[in-house]
C-alpha cells in the first residue's frame, strides 16, 4: 500500500510517502519532504498540501496514494488508539486544542487540507499520547484539587508514544521475548526527550506529563522543576508574564540555559574541550535520565532491557556512557567498544555480565504511522 504520512505543524508540513510492502527501509520510502513558511510565503495548509501533491507527481509516476496517516500530538483521554478520520474525529481533535494549543489547531488545518487535496482517500490519525493510555490512575493523576482534573483535564498524558511503542516492539522481537511479557525502560532522547516504563509490553509510566515540558532535562526545556519557582518569579518580578515564563521554560531552558547550546554534539565537544558549563549541563542531564531509569526499574518490578532511541539515544555514544556510568547499583554495564559502533538496526551495547542488556534501537515514527494506517484501512 502507498501511504502518505503527514506531520502538520503550524508553519510547516513534513511528509513521507511509504510503500508498506517494500522489503527494506530504502524500498519503503518513495518520497519525503518538508514544506515551510506556511502563513508567510504560503498562505495556508491547503496551499501547502497542493504544493506537496505537485512535488509528489514525479516520484509517484502516476501511482495514487492509497491512504493517509497523520501524526497528531494530542488525543487527550478521548483517543487511546489510531482512528479512521471522519468529521466527528476532526471535531474532537479540535476540541482538544486547549491541551495542545500549538499543535492540534495545525493538525485540524492539515486534516481538512488533506481531505480537500485527496478526496475519498481514507485517512487515519495516529496520536502521540495514545500509547500512554494504559497508565493507571495512580500514575497519571496529580495530587491537586479534583476540579483541576475534571474541569481542565489536568493529568499526565505523555508524548512520543508512537516512538516508545514502536521501539518496544522491535526490542522485544530482537531479544526473543513475548511482547506481552516484556518489561523495559525506553529512553527516547532527542531535542525533546522522554523516558517510559514498559510493563508487560505496555506503558506503565512516562516522564512527560500534562505537557511535553515535564521530566528529563531537554535541549531547550527544563523538564521537572518545583512549580513554586514559577509563582515565586511571578511574585518577585513585576515585569514577568505567564507567556514569557512559558517561553523561558520551553525554549530557553535545558541544555541551552546551562551550556549555552541545545545541540548535544556541540555540548559534548565543549565538555571534551574542558568547558565547565557544558560538563555541568551534561551531568544534570545524564543524572536526571539515570534517576528515572532507577525509578522505572522499581516501577516495573525489574526491567529486562534498557533501550536508547532518537537523535541523542541513537547517535551519542558519549551521552549513553554518561548515563550508564551512573547505573552501577543496578549492575547495568556498557561495553565501550560495542557502544561506539554506529548502526541502523537494533543492537546490544552492554557487556556480557551486565545485569540486563542495553540496546540501541533506531526509532521510525513514519514507519509506525504507515503501519498503523494500513492496519486500520485494511480492516
Ligand atoms: P527531535 O526529533 O526531538 O527534534 P532528534 O531526535 O532529531 O530531535 O534529536 C536531536 C538531537 O540529537 C540533537 O541534540 C543532536 O545533537 C543529537 N544528535 C543527532 N545526531 C547526532 C550525532 N551523530 N551524535 C550526537 N548527537 C546527535
């Protein structure tokens, strides 16, 4: 099946056409691209998708798209699975906009534009939050007054679910463990980063919360902080606004705030050159990851594997070492030779006497979305 995978942001559209029957990743990816400047040079999402359809004419050689899969950030507690798009689904995604004000409105534009550009082609929504729907209530609730939850939907949702789900499946297969009996900790470390506790193949807990700001120290996001920091700054600085605080915590914190740069390669290079700020930033970041790994090991009653994925998790052997060097108490040991080998497939990077294997598993959200789309459309 030829599946068009679309990720619509407010000013950009990322897309990939995949042939789900292709034997290899190269054979599956028929075309991909990015259209930017929506709202400035390109008037709207419909115009962007028309441009995309033009760009696709040549690589498609007259073949038609069989189905469209959309990456949707927030499914709230409405969507716990991918769904076929119809008008009521679009409406519900729109209604969830207060939970993801930057993303869901753009997705709705993208869904409407795709319907206009590809009339009659079945479309599927795949939600970043869906995989985390299995978290039990004592994990997803915050200890705040009940009406925060009932009136505003204040609870932990979790994100990067498509990636955590995909990587969990690959790792279980690779290790020859039945997924339904697989306990693991999955660290998705990119510019945005989250870590998930997997129990019996499902999500038990995850580090992102009500929004993707919670949890790990990220490229530009603070991760967990004491919420009183916010009220205190607001009370002490009369020029501070809630909007400004939101920008600071999401875009000016994390590695960027401590090391002066949000790119892991640059920060690692700086640390190796003796930069003290870079060292502190990497210590803070790796310490936080290690602390979650410890906690999630307890949560799942002992993980059978530790899995690294995404830009940093797949590529930065230095950062993996910084994290795993803190895991001695768990008997988890990295093999420095294996750790340095680059690869585009799942592999083990721990020593033979490590208590559990450490894996690097490349994530592939587009592939996962295409597969989920085919599964629903074929049914
Ligand atoms: P996102 O999808 O959240 O924007 P990515 O998964 O693309 O992020 O990860 C981006 C991060 O991965 C950056 O910090 C970047 O420095 C890091 N990264 C990418 N390639 C490498 C590499 N070869 N070595 C080390 N870090 C890398």
